[in-house]
């Protein structure tokens, strides 16, 4: 499947639970602005084609998941900023059937957002480390592979002797 900015934004929007405080267009704008961040984290060149808004080269599933984690951290940063500005007020939770009302301290909400953001960041670091570890190939193999070995069937220890 070809990854377009809109398709990745749609996936992120749906995975966030279709929050009312964001939109697919806002997420798509974030993707266009932050594709370079993904390039830096994964040491791979990504770009967005102007004519088609496709991400090039096409993202693998793990690369897309890392990009989604990046957005998740950004999203919780926004939540933390908006909640921090409301530190003097309390949230009110109203339950349905029997009319229960509950006040929630905004500092507690802020602490929860920090905790979630920290967990998302740790997962992102782990994903990037694993991705980079799996993408590494040896730059040099030490040894002399140019000399052919000779097998001596008469030898009792069955070793291979060089020329």
C-alpha cells in the first residue's frame, strides 16, 4: 500500500479515538512538517512528493509505527500545555444513570498526561534503537578470505591447511 500523507493522518486520527480537538487536516500538516524528523531518527532519507503527497520511499510498517509514536508524543505535549494553563480550575466529571458528579484536580490530570507522554517517549526510543540495530550491516569483515584452504583427507585431526 502506498503511504500518502492523508492515509497516514487518517490512521493516526482513528487510533487516537477520533478526538474532537484535532482533525485529519491538522495531523496531515504535522506530517508534512515533521517528515525530516523521521529521516533524522532513522538515518534514512524521506520526502513528500509535491504533486501526489506520497511519502517517498514508502514507509514500512515499523517506520509508520515510529512516525505514529512521534505524533503521539506531540499530541500529549499539546495536552500537557493546555492542561498546564488550567491549573487553577478543576475538571468536573458527570455520570449518567444516578447523577454522580465528581471533581478532578487538574494537577492530577497533568501528572497523568506526563506519565503517558513519558511512556510513549520510552517506547519510541526502544523502537528506534531496535530499528537501527536491525538495519545495521557490517562495514568490514576482518580476515583473509582470498586464500583458499586445502583439505587433507590423510590428516588424523581433520584440519584444513592453507597454501
